[in-house]
């Protein structure tokens, strides 16, 4: 198995990088946030997972070993293949996945394009007991108000990760009113200056 690659980026695809390793260009599918940060000529170190099937030989790369571990865990869910697993890691951070599992919030996974409610529930059930919560701050579940704020932010085009970050930035003493909390959350995205 190819556990990691280190080299120069010699090509950029929509959701992949071509990394030159010892004179060979390897195409590596990567999560969207990583792909967005990479530039032609950059050096990268990726933790990789090779998927071998009768009709497929594909390399998937991640910045951290933890991301790779989560990718492999997601592949263990019936109905989740490499494309869906990569889509989940493109939309949700490892901490967001942990929070969703530990808070038993399957609906977080159903916000990922291609993941329906049934698959979201399967993902949650599969990951329970396999994910520990070290270093993850659990809000006492997401309140109904914050759930409404989350839906509003994602409807406005923000990613789930961005919406969660904005909600976490809302002061604890803020009113429990949806409109007010949404207004405060939107300030998170305003340019600071």
C-alpha cells in the first residue's frame, strides 16, 4: 500500500492533485479545502489511502493521519464509497464529524451532497463507538434555535463547517432569538478591520 507521498504539485484537477514523486506523476484525489489551498509548484506531504477495485485504482490523500483514518472509517459504511467519503471530508472537518457522532446528529451528514437521510443514519451508527471525543467541545447538543441558524447559513451558501464556526462564535449570553443569533453569526463573516 502507498501510505504517503511527498513531492511537488505538477498538476491541478478539479478535486485532485498530480504530485511528482521520483519522476512519476501520481494523481491523488484530495478534500476540497486542501485542493483550494494548493498551487502549482507547491510541495506537499500527503497521508494516502489506495483504493483497489476491479475497475478502479485510485489514490486518496489527506493532510493528517486522522483525516485518512476517518476516510477509512467512512469507507466501512455500507453504501459509502470513496467519492462520498471524500465529499464528507470536503464539507465536514474531523472535529465536526466527531461532534455530530457524539451528539448523535445524523442530519449533519445529510447536508453533504449525495448523502441522504438513510445513509446519514448509517454513517452515524457505524461511527458510534469508533470515535472518541478527546479535545472536542460538545455543546449540550445544538439547540433548536442554533439548528435554525445553521439551516439559514447553509441556505445562504455557507458550508456546514463555516456555519458551525459562526455559531460557536456567538457569545454565550446572546439572546435565544433566531433572527438575533443569525445577525450575530453573519457578523462572523464580515471583514474585520
